[in-house]
């Protein structure tokens, strides 16, 4: 039995030897077939699609993509648009505020929850639930709460402060902070969770040592814990930053870019030009600028994270 | 049966028992109402109020009639509870010419969600398995590209995908949107499964290979039965992510196939007609209900999912 089996196997392997060249390619063939969808997505969509958009951002595509070379014309036009400048400014203000407040609030909440308190799970559940909701829901709720005729402004006025004004969604100067309130409400829970995981990873002995030395808790956090949590902070930073660049749904739901163009953001510019303005070239140029923004954030991070040891 | 580790504290306690008679020892018990605790819990409670407020306002507003909303303030509980806004939001609210309420969007979302989740979780699990246990030359490179892709703004890839879907004849259909969700769910979920399967001992894998199991045999007989938790985590990420999506829904489908989020936005932000805030809030709450139920039902697994996706990424 065994002999017949091996003898049957020999010619088969002999055949495989005969067609030698593709041998390497066909090793682990099922694994390679199984990875085909992922490879297609990585190369076809992510690399291919990105390259396609960058190339076409140098053309004068209008209603349909055309390969008529136009050099930097789209970019020149883009940066001369007031709406684009406002979008970039908004993104910068929203981005910096969101980054700072999310990190601070996220860390403080995580530190409070880490003080061995009761009902920790309850508090954590409360802080994190907005993260499960979509930006559309978030935007619509806060639109309602910040409604000057019914919401916060009216309530404070009815308490006796007749001249109190707080109508961020109707005031072009502060509308971006109205978005910020909603964005923070939705996103801080996530960062808090990540910070909490980081705090839990810190050795209990460090706390004991600090207590023995009589260092107050707040000083321990600033001098010892935060420097130790640098990788966690960097991860949180990258997460927040890549989320900020994508900011779109929240604006559409909460303000639709208004009043006027006061709360426009780059992602909305791209969508409007591509799918409503029939000005594909502008859409491509604007989305390429968004990619550049992400690259500016990501490349230093990649160096920090992988630089030195990996060949990346 | 008795665990020595469990016995140890009991022995220790018995050993210290006689000392109790000597008088109090150890640090004095902390008072529950110390200044530190008031600060701590006070801060947490105030912050909790800020986080809970919108949910409360949504519920309260959706249960009031319009006259009551115009007179009262948004925080006051309803004097007269009415479920009319909920009925209207679900079955009668108008978007454009269609007046069959959010139910249309809800069922569209369900029809998008189920195939998208099944497809993306299965493709991601198989990819993660192949990447962790069947590495070949170049597999890590493709994976790095996939992960980098997760950081590319979606806007960059929107139009190329429109062209691909048009070529495939899927543009504007639910099938096309399912494909898009598959594509963009792949990086995070593949990472999740890859990290999970990488922890499976190599010996187990080698033993199975010696016994003659192949790629699929090992996956189905060995990996699947031990990976329920990671499947649940991936499922949670995908269900909430796809349900909450707005951009892809609005770009890749037609108005009568819009998912719930897009329809919700169209109902609430429509410029015509009198604004019915109670109906709007009922509609908003309805849309948020699915992810909220998943969130509260899954508890710690949800946290684990985002922590796994974030910290390791």
C-alpha cells in the first residue's frame, strides 16, 4: 500500500520538477489566492487610485476626467478660491483645538478613572457611548441644543441674563467652535479609553516609589507618567489627526458649511466640486492637498515609530 | 479542587487574627466624603452630565408635541408624552417626493449592512490568517501598503472607485456600496485578525501541518473554533462603522437606495416646510439606536475592539 502510494507520488513530483520556473510562485498557492483580494485592494485601489487622482489633478478635467495636461493650473485656481482658504483655516483652527482639548480631556478623564474609583465601568460607558454614534447623529443633536431660539441661549436668557448670546451656529466668527463642542463630545471617549489602557500598562511599583518619595500625585503624572506614556500619546495624536482631516459628515449635518461659507472644510470642498460642481480637476487638486496634509503628519510619526531600527 | 492560591489569604488572615485584640492597627479607614473624593466624583459627575445631555435632550424632545416645544425649554421633561413624532419619523416623514419615512432608509441600511459585514469579516479573517501563518515573499510589503492605505483620506480614492464601479456595472447599486465597505474595512480588520492569529502557538500550527492539514483545513478546523472573541470584536467595528457611514452612501448610491444616515440628514436639513423638531429628534434617535444597542450590549468587547484597533495600529 505504502509503496504504491509513493510510486504514484513520484511521477507527480517529477512532473513538477519538469516545469521548474514557476515553482516558487506556486508554493503556498492557497495562501496567495486567499490574499488576492487584499493585494488587489492594497495595490489596485490604495496605490492605483491615489496615483490616478494625483495624476489627474494636473489636468483640466471638468465634467469627465480627461488627460489634457494643465500643469499646476488647478492648484493655482484652488489657492485663489476664498472658499478653499476658509476651509483650510477652519481645518487648522478645528484641528489644533481638537488636538489639544481631546488629548487633555482624554488624559484627565483617564487619570480620574484610574484613581481606583467606584462605578468605573459606568463612567466609562457614559464617556464612550457618543463614539458609537455617527457624526450625522452628533451633528443633528448639537444643532438642536445650540439652536438659539430653543436651546442653551434661550434657557440662559430665561434665567434672567437677557443679553446672553451664544449662537455659534448662526455666527460666522465662532461657528467652528460650535462644531468643536460636538466633535469633542463624540471623540474624547475613544482617546480616554486609549489613555486608560496606557495608564493600566504602567507598573504599580512606580506609583509606590513616587509615594515613598513623597511626590504629590499631580507631579508624578507630569514628571513620570506622561513621559512614560509617550508612545500612547503619539498613537492618540495620529488617530486624532487622521480623523480631523476626514472631517466631513459632522459639518454637513450640523451647519451644511454655513452660515455662508464660514464652516466649510476641505473634504466638503472636494465632494461639492467632484459630484455637484462638475469640476473634477478642482476636486482632484483639493483631495491631493488633503493627502499632502496627512503625509506631513504621518511621515514624522513613521520616523519616530520605525526610524532607526526598521528599513522602512 | 481547592486552589492553594485561594487558601493562602485565609491562612494569612487566620495568622493575624490574634493581633486584633491588641487594638487597632493599619492605616485608619478613609472617610468616604473626604475632600479628594468630593473633587473626584464631583468632576466625574459634572462631565457625565455633559456627555449624557444630548441623549437626554433627544429623548425628551422626541416625546413632546410641537406646541410644547415652542413654549418650553429643551431640557424640561415632557408634560404630555406623545409617540406621534416617532410614528411620523418612521413612516411618514418626507425626503423629496418620497413620504414613507425613515423606514425606507432603515431597510436600505440593513440590506447594505448584512452582506458588507459578512463579506468584509470573512475576507479580513482569511487575509489575517494568511498574513500571520503563511507568509511569503512580499506578503508583509502588501500588508504595509494596506495599512498605509488606512490613513489616506477617502476623498483621494472616491473618484477612481466611481470609475471602477461604473466599469463593473455596480455604480449606484447596493452591490457597489457593499464592495466599497469591503475595501475600506479591510485594513483595520485584517490587522486585528493578523495580530490575533499571530499569538496562536507555532507548535499547534506545525502539528496540524504534519498531520496533513492544508491552508483551509487548518483555518476551518483549528483557527476558527478558537477565534470567537476576535470575530465579535471585528463584527462590532464593522456593524457600527457601516451603519454610521455617510460619505460612501451619498457618493455611491441613488436617492431611493440611500442608507439611513443620508436619509436622516435629508429629512432634518431639508429647507422646505415647517421644521418639526420633535420628528427630527425621533428620527435622529432611531438612526442612533442600532449602534447604541450594540454598544450597550457588547460592553467591554467594544472597548477591546477600539483599543486593539488603535493601540496596536
